[in-house]
C-alpha cells in the first residue's frame, strides 16, 4: 500500500483578525467550497503572484 504524504498547518485568528476569518468563510461559502480548500487556493495564488513578481524583478535587474 502506498503512503500518502500529508502536511498540516493550524491557523488561529484572534481579536481583530476574526473579521478576516469571517470574510474568508463568507467568500468560501459563496463559491461553495470548504474554508480549508479556499484558504489553500488563496495561498497558492499568493505564492504564484510572489514568484511572478520575483521573476519580473530579476528580469528587470538583468536588463538594467
């Protein structure tokens, strides 16, 4: 039997951060997905944007 690799992170919103959680939860519900899946998708898009920005910055530096 093959073993699946699993990684887990526990996130906690407290105080003023709770409003951010509620917004994420609401957005996930509007899309019909669980909040955990929605957060994973948001993080994936943020990482993709960061990588794109880093590549663009490196390219701009190489051209100067």
